[in-house]
C-alpha cells in the first residue's frame, strides 16, 4: 500500500471536520457515502491513526484528527497552487491579466480568489506577481499592473484603495521559549526588548507592527534580525529563542501542530485591513474589477 494518502481522502477528512457529518462531507464532494467511508478508513490505516469518531449522531475528528486536518489543508492548498501555476504556464491565450500581491496575500488568499476567477474565465490567462507590499505598490504606481493587493496599513495617497479582507498579526514563539509557558500577556515594551525577528523593510507585516508600536508609545528601534520571507521568520522563531510577529493566516498550521505558540499581547492593536490598490486614473475595469469583487466577497 502506498504511504502517500489520496488527496480525495484528505478532502473528505477536512469536510468531516467542517460539517461534523460523513454524509454531508460526501455530498459536498459529490460522492456516495459508502465510498467516502471506505476512503477515510483507508486513510486511517495508511497513517496508523484513528482520526474520526463515528457515532449514530454524526462524525467528528478527534485530537489527532484535528492535527492531521491542519496538515491536510496545507497539502490541498499546495496542490491547488501547483495546479493553478501549471495551468498558467500552459495557457497560451492572447487574453492576459497580470496583478500583483504581497507575500501573505499571495500565499494564503490569492489562490482561492484566482481559482474562483478562472472558473468564470477559463480562457483568460492570469499572472500573479509576488513581492512585499512596498514592491507591489511600486508596480502599481509604475503602471505595470492594473491592481495590486497589499497589507500595508497606510497606502500612499498616490493610489486609490478599497478594503478586501481583514487580518491580524500574532506574536509567536517556539515551544521551548520562556514565553511559551507564560500565562500573563506581554506588553509592547516586552516585545521591543525581546529577541525580535522581523520581515524586511517594505513588508506590510512589518509596517503594521511598527505603526502599532508607535501608537502604543513604544517605538521599535533597531531590529535584531531581518529576514525576507515569512517561512524564514517562522523557522527562526520555531527553532530558537526569537520572537516573531506574523499574520494569523501564515501561522495557522504551525499553531495547530504546536510548532509555534501564540503569546497574548496587552495594549497593542495588531489588526489590519488588506487592500486592493490602483492608480486613481486607472480604476480597475473588466477582468481586474471582477477580481477585486471576488476578493471582497471571499473576505
């Protein structure tokens, strides 16, 4: 038997976690319930774990199942991104829409938006340029893309914008960090005095933290470590004594598996709006405007 689980079985497990019912999960996937039940049982045998508690009143994932569900969502998301990327490479149609998105949005939100968009426009070739929020704004201002999606808390006045989603930053540490066992919330002064690892200048995540600290009367000062990717920041926090502040979207899987621990913070507002931005004289229309509408409706 292959050790690699079937993607359909992973989808069934995720849907059971969402609906609390194997029958409802099967209906969502257009499967007969016996087939879904067999696929889920095969997954449990492959992993050597019981993942779902089955009762006459329904089905629910157990503690081990919740951990596997987090990994399954990550695997399914990666597969969706691979399929979208492969289809984009294969597309040779003349119609072409290029947009830009900051790293967190590009990795955790844009794939879902683009999947919905491509279902409505299968013949339209869509490209996604990825960078930090500052780089995305540069592309918009230079006229290289009709619309960009950024995390920066205060876009420059040279662009127009609309909120498409909301997000919050989370302070996280590795499981061996002293704060991982701390019961009391940390303060802004504790955060600034800690071994803080940050994204690079121009990152919307960093800009949000800097503005929040300034509003709390605690300027950031000089950063001890700067890294140019969310993955690198997460790794630095998980493996060492560093403290990281990242989007809750970016750390959901690690929090679910215990690779990172969320630390409550007092007196610091880390919520933020995610925005679509464009040049006022080039208000998005047609396909670009529809993508913005999809992003807003998806939340």
